[in-house]
C-alpha cells in the first residue's frame, strides 16, 4: 500500500501540460488533502512525444499564474526513453528545491506513461500519485462538463475527427458527437490514445480564465492542431 493510500498527506509536484487530465489531477489531489508545491512542464523539442503533451505549452506560464502555483520547466529531445531520463533529472532538482515527496500525474489508461513515471518515482524514493487511473472515461468526460471545465480541442489525430473539431469546446453536444465517433471508429472517447489534445481555458481552480486572442491552424493530411499566437488572463477574479 502506498503512502497516499494510507492517508498520508503528500507534498506534490504536478506533471502539468494545461490539458484536461493534468489539470483535473490537481483538483483530485487537493480534494484528497494533498498540497501542490510546483508544476513541472517538460517541453519536447519535437512535434510529437511518447511521454508528453506537445501543443501550446507556451500557455503554461499563464496557467501557472492563474493557478497561483510556481512552475519549473525542463527540456527533452523527445527521443523515446531519453525523455524519461530528462524528466527524472528535472524531478531530482525539484525534490531538492521544493522538498516534495510525491508526483501527481493525469494518467488514465496509458500503461506506457504510468509505468515510466512509477519507475522514476521509485528510483527517487517518492510517491507516484495517479488519481485518474482506471476511471470510466465516458463518465469522466461528463464530470468535467458538469463541473464547468471549459476545455478546448487544440489537436485532432484520429479518424472521425476532422479540421472542424479544432477550437471547439467540450460541451454536452460535442460529448454526444464523440460518443458516436467512438462507436463508429473505436477511438478512445477521452483522447487517452492520442486521438486529440486539449487545453483548459477555465475551471473552478483558476483565479482568472485564459483568453485566446489569436491562433492559426496547422493541418497536414488527416490531422492537425491549433497554434496559439496570443493569449492573456481575463480581468475578472473568481472568488476562491
């Protein structure tokens, strides 16, 4: 039994991309009584990665600001397995700087990601905390909608998801469309298989919403993504 399962309150670093899963994992950690000392974002130097979210990581500093959590950045070549070593090196520095004793991540069903994060944490003597692991993914998406997470699709990479889906917000209508596409094309409805990527524009944890002011679309063949050119935080401050 892990320390988190025993009820120990952890001081966590959060692996964070600004996408729905890493954001909701923060909420789960808070709800379980843990604290988040720092966000850790790894920037791959390639357009895709086995381990890490890629689109629009330039937005993470704004999200760090609206969450009021400090940010530590790391670079990786994006080469398979080498990027795991790059993450481990960043976490070594974070342990020293912030005194964390665990890492929270938004892994839901990817054994590739979870097993490597678990192994890193074991080597470093800290807890790997994955509160979303094994969730029913359809119910999970519904929960995000019901809890007022404003989630935008910023990348689509699967059959059934065309260019028109880019920039759309995951609401009840889009949820029903994703269910139909899943049933027809057998995609993962929560995008856990890399079918799509997201960014959270607003949620109850944000003090201010993220406002997208300008972006352009990059589309190649049957997949593509949004590149955000300019964004800012809104003026309204949510009561915490």
